[in-house]
C-alpha cells in the first residue's frame, strides 16, 4: 500500500547535485516532531516487519519518536528518489557503528543520512557513490560551555565574527563535524583532531561554508534559521543550489 502522510506541510525536496561530468539526483526530507501522532498511527504502513518489531521493543517514547520519524523521513526521501510507492519495500537497518544501511533491492545503490533535534527529523538520500552526511542542531545556551570546551585551540578563532554570534558559529562547527563523521561512516568516536576544520567562511546572510584540514576532498555547507542549524557535507567539487529552510 502506498503511504504518503497528509499533512505534514513539510515534505520532500528534489535536489540536483552538479558536477563537471554529470548531474546527480538527491532528495531532502523533513518532518516535525509535532506530526508524530499522525505518523505513529500509520506505522504499519511505514515500517517493515523487522523495523516494526524493533520500534515496539524500544523502552521509552523519546527513542520511539526519533526512530520512527527518522525512518519516515528516510523512506520519504528514498521513495521519491527511486520511484517506490510502498514504504515497507524500503528497509533500513543498522551498521556496526549504528549508521543507517539501505538493504532492500528497490533502493540498493542509494544511501541515506539522518539527523534529529527536538523539533524535527531530517534526511537526505543520494547515490551511494556520492557520499554525504547531514546534521541538525538547535542552539542551546545550556550546552554552550560543554561544546566550547571541545573546540580545539586552533579552531577558537572561528568563533569571532563582527556580525554573527559566537554561539551560532560554535554550533556550526559542531554540526559540520557531525555531518563529516556521517559521510565518513566513522561517527564521533573518531578523535576531534581528525575531523579538524581548516576554514569557516560566512558566505551569505544565514549561510556558511567550511573545508577540512584532513579531508580536503570534502566541504561543508551550513544554513541557519532562527536557532536551528543544518549542515551538509559533500564532495568538494559538487555544487548544490538548495536551502533546507525554504
């Protein structure tokens, strides 16, 4: 049975990734945490049998919410990318480091990156041969000192800007490293020095671009809307015209 939730107002955005040799299709998807009751009511039309069993075995609502909304936005993005109407035909399992792995034949050759914050879940689907990673965070003053203490000395300079608040730039640094760790499939278990940022440039009113000290083949693009920041890591020579907040 095909399943497309109505609402949410949030949905899927088709994104074109441009490289010198070709253009690559990609899909971005988002859903609000406020839509969880509507999503959970249709969970049997979203989750495979194995995913449903895992969901029902989760002990607390918070974990159930993040898992189900994460699977929902992932399958929305993948379904739009591969033209599959049955969400149950797309299965996403866990890798050994907890990373999402697309396993069903209808979506083989494609990959997914997922992130959540307290307000929404987002996902980006793409060809597996074009690695990407995504992260979303909300500015939270209560964790500012914790994140600041995790910034290497050589990156403290990136926090100063005449027009942008240091808390915003601090969280941009954090989301960029999270997104890179997902693109590399290494997670934040990797030493922070390995994920070091070489430059952080404020490119537009609410946008940033970063490059990395040890992974010069990648770049990061970050968007800011109110207190929310989304960062996407993608290959350096890929161009993308996209704003996740529009």
